[in-house]
């Protein structure tokens, strides 16, 4: 057991991958809520009216040293406590090691810190008391990167973990293959089951619970992913989709056709869009479901792996399984491959909260955050309003709590992608009319986030 160490503020890590191009780094800036392959980063607990969340933070003395942070927003009080500095390795300054978070049926908080290949392990932490971040135990150290941790609701029970493992690839780098495993209690886990292994992949997943075709309650876990030809991550391409409604015993397409796993060829039944033949690349953002449990995929399609105008237009691309086929939409464009955001679904009303607008550091990771809305199941879209405007730094990696509850409806970090800077944390409400900044420094044990002036409410 380890009693939680409290930090004195909400700070995000600053990071650069170090790959420089004419228009700047491949990606860099405030990456506290990075990556799209860590899911979820926040979970709302209705029993205590708190949203628990994790991010990659730093100590005040070093804006590049990674500290796995955990905290919560108290919806009744409108306050946050001093965050917990859960874990730090003095040698790690890399937000690829950021964590994901989940809550089990008894209210215990689970934090899964990502490993990095076989160089350092993934670590599983569990709070010793329900809905309490005051003390955690280290449950296990395992080989997993990019943890996407889901928990079956109530009677469904158990954990479902999707993750990545690294294998020998080509001269272009290692192969990032996809796996999943299950656990009834978070302590004893099944073997690692291979999902996709043909060059390498990045995935984004989701969970849905509702009535199946036979009227019985079902929990669906789904993932969509890309493909790295010859293990080249800067040529990530194609769109694939797979789902399971029996905790991984069988996997199918959205139409229900069985998939023989692991998938070992780029040409397989899970393939939705052959972007490779079009010379295009795909960057995952978010996966959600409509009211009937049909999947909705949100990603960015680009023309180049490097920043700058060569990759334009970078399209916000949406796919929706509807009436037995995939419908596609292009919603808007932005100026960077890593302008990650999230999609929200409430009946016919869909919403995207994302850094789609050009920020102060053009062609850098992120930008200005906006709300896009659709009132017809994703068929037509309009920009409802800006959430941020005239910012000092770009905002990036806008994350959706699972589930999301006002006013902590989306959260993210900012930072200057051009050079080392502070990185602050923010959250906004469901319509983007109010935005708060979490306290960078906290003299006391509890604080009220700062309500920022409203951005312009233009639409187009």
C-alpha cells in the first residue's frame, strides 16, 4: 500500500518527439492528456457525483518529468482537491507512459500506467477505498502499452483491456501489435490474446451496454485501428473495425460476420476504407455509439505524416454503421495530424469538441477548441461556437469522460508546440459556453477552478 503524495497544483507535461520538419515538430507541446490510444482518461461516478481523472503531470521544478497524476472534480461543491502524484520514474520524460482510469462496481479507482514496449512495464494501481484517492496499492506489473481499460456494468462484471505489445518489425521500427485480455477482479488476468498483427497498428476503443437483437442486455466492446505498412508509423493508413459482445470469445464485423483472429493480412474482412491506395493516412480520435449500439468512428485523414501544408486538407472524417452499411461524412478540416478531439452522442444530437480551429502556433499540435453539433444523427454538422479564442498556447487532446457529466464534460491541456512552456489543464461544459482552468498552483488543500471569459459564439 502507498499513501498518496499530494501535489501542489495541476500542471501538464511538455513533450516533443524530437522529429523536426520545416513546419516544426511531428508533435509537441502540452501532452498531459495524450494519447488517443489511452482510454478513458476520466470517469464520472454518479454515486458520489465526482469525475475522477488522470493525466501526465510534472513537478514544479521540471516541466518535462512525467508524473502520473490522479484527481477528481466534485460536482456538488464545484471544487478540486490537491491532486495525487501517483507514480514517477526519474528517467521518464515521455507521455507515452500516461495512464488510463476506470472504476469497478464497488467504486474502487483503477489506474493503469502505460509501459513502453519491454523497456519498462505497465503498472496497475487500485485505490484501497471506494471513491477515494487517498491510498493506492500496486496490483501488478505487466507488459502493456496504450491501455484502454473497460469494466462491464454491474451484472456483466469484470475488466476488458485492449492494449499494444511491441515486436520486431523492420528497419522502420518495431511492430505495434494489438491485444486484449480479461479479468474478473483486476488481479488475475487471462492470457494475452492477439487481435491484429500485420505490420503494426494504433487503435481507439469504446464500450456500449444495451438491448441486443434478442432483447437481452449485452455489453459490446469495439475498436477501430489503422495499419503501418512495413512497420512505418508515419504511413499509418486504412480503417479497420472489430467488435465483441461476449467479452472476446468471438469477434465480428459491424454486420456480425465472424473474424478469424489474429488478423494477419492488410486485406481482411475488418477493412472498412482502403486509404493506402489513395495515398492517405489515418489518425484515430474517438469511438462512440448511437442509441442502438451502432458504432461511430471519428478520425483525421491526412495527406502527409509531417506537419505543414503538405498534409492538407486534414479532414475530420466520421463513419457510422447505419441500416446495414457504413455512412461517411467529412465534418471540417484542421492543420495538424494530432488535432485530437472527442465525439458525444445524446439521441439524435451529436457533438464534437475538438481543437479544429487554427491556434496561435499554426501547424503545431492542437489549436483553438470548438463545439460542432449535429441534430440529425451525424448527417449534417455546423460549428456551434468557439470554446477558446485568442489563446496564448495551442489546446490539444480534448478528452471525453466515460460517462461525461456537466460541467466536467471535456478536458484537455494547452502548451506551446514551438518551444518549452507551461502546460495548464482545462475543462468545459456540454455546450461549450463555460470553460474553467484548473489551478496551476494550490496553496490550500482545495480550490475552485477559474472560470474563464467566454469565447466568441459565432457559427458557420
